[in-house]
């Protein structure tokens, strides 16, 4: 399984009309034992966490089943700090 497959599986769990942000997907990748290994395995060498998570957000946007709603949603990062990220809606 690849990271993109993990993201798609997570997205499939949402119902049309559901809102979620990029941090929700990232946290699920980290928390779910089935996805965590893939998340860590695909982490690029010499890459910051912020840049990797930005790439995951970009990946989310490649799926036809989601629509970007806002660039300024706020939620907790993996470090427990509140920061802005993308808000999505499942189509």
C-alpha cells in the first residue's frame, strides 16, 4: 500500500457533505496502525515535517471526491499547536 492509497481509504470513510481538514487526515495516518508504517516509510529524507504535511495536503486535493473549501481552517498539529490548514468537503 502507498500513502495515496491510505489517504483514499480514509476519504472513503467520509460521507458526502462531511467537512474535514488536512490535520484530520494526517492524524489518522499517524494514529492508525495500518497507515502509520506507510506514513513513516514515505517520509522523504532531508524533508521538514511541515513540508511533508503540505505534500499530504496537496495529495488530498488530487482526489475527485473532495473539494477545497478554505485555506484558513484551524486545528491542532501533531505537536498540539493550533495552526491554519486546508478545509475540505467530501463530494
